[in-house]
């Protein structure tokens, strides 16, 4: 691994917690762009500084990668999703259907029995950044697809998870600047992904809110926005500003983009509150735990 990134999970969480303030609601955009402190979304009901399901499920995926000996199963991921949901205090903010299932089940086995895995949204993509640590492209694609199949076993869900995991792998392993990640995805994605969803990696995001549109799911829009912002911006704060200005599913795009770009961009002086006030400074779910898990993840696959 050329660019080990022990702070991957921490950066995912900080971007998630900050950008969620304007998720599908731009009322706080101006104040958000001042970067003076975490802001609470007007309607979500989460305290300022709280991260969302994007981070919680990324942590769950990372724990599977850390704890499993190398053979991964759907049950291992499902168990991790249920366990991390409990660790996080059963936080709100998951999709309505998935939230309902998580609140009902006590194990991964029960989750697999109840879940409808036909979502075309971006949940499988938003949690796929840690998968990039795996040492081969083949393993990255295999595991990204496996975990996607639990909740998003659809062409959009599988493609978006594979694309995000490949971009993460590129940032960690390839000695090429980030604007080259689109071609990397084109080279290694399955042929059907490129045929049906190639515009997401070839064409720049046309600005405006990152959301579903007629004929295009938010999963595809998310990949397109991430590829674009990583190609156009050369700093973490520049990435975050652009994502906030676009609007839409800001927390997912920001979390994915920061999780990937933080392997390469270390010159930003981030506002001190971003780490200090994350999760209210919680020792159970906050910065110290995320950094420790990130260190364990990188150590295992270095």
C-alpha cells in the first residue's frame, strides 16, 4: 500500500457529520460554508456533530475487514451492521425500511431473513470506501459486490459499491493523481457496469443537487459526483465546499470523497472543531475510536 490512510474512518465521519446539515435542504448553506462549527439539520433530529448511517455502516464494514481472517460472508457483514447499530445507540437516519428492520432484529441472521435487498439507492456505495484496503482489484470487486448484495442487490447498487471501492483502492495503492481514477474504474469494472453506467465515470456532474432523476438513481448520481469532485478539487476543504454548494445527498458524497481523498491530501488545516466536537466528543463512537479502528485496518493490509 503506497498511501496508508489510518485516518480514513475519521475523515469519513467528519465530512458526513458536517455535510449532513444541508442534506436535501439548503436552508443552512450560507452558514455551513463559514465552517465555524457543526450544525444540526433542520429536520433530521440529530444533534450537531453526529454522523449518520454513512459512517456507521462504513465502520461496520471496516470491522469485518479487520476481524475476519480473509474469507468474508454476507452473515459477517449483516452481524456487523446490527452490532454497530446498537453501538451507536440505535441512531436515526437510515432509510425508513432499513431503520425499521434494524430496530426489529437482534442478529445478522434475522436481518438477512427480513431485508428486501432490491434498493437502487446509494447505501451500498456509501459504506464501500474501507473495502479499498484489500490488496487486489479482484478481491475489492468481490467484497464490494458481496456486501452490496445484502441490501442493494441491483445493477445500480452493485455498480455503485464496486466503483466507490475501486476509487478507494486507487487512492491507496496507485501512484497516479486522483483525476486518473475514472480511467482506473473503466479498466477494472465489469463490462456491463461500464456499458450501462459508464456516463457516471466519464461525464462530469452537471452541478446542482446530487439526487435521483428520471431514469437515474441516486446511486449513479453519487458516483458521478464523487468522480467529478475528486477530479476537479485538490484539497479536502475544496471538496467539502463544492459538495455543500451542489446540495442533495451531501453527506454521502462528502463522506465518500473525503474517505478517498484523505489518503492523498494532507496539507489542509481543518477547523479544530471537526475532530473535537465529532459525536459530541464521545469515547464510544467518536474520533479516538475511529482513529484506532483506522490504524488497525491499515496495519492488517499494509
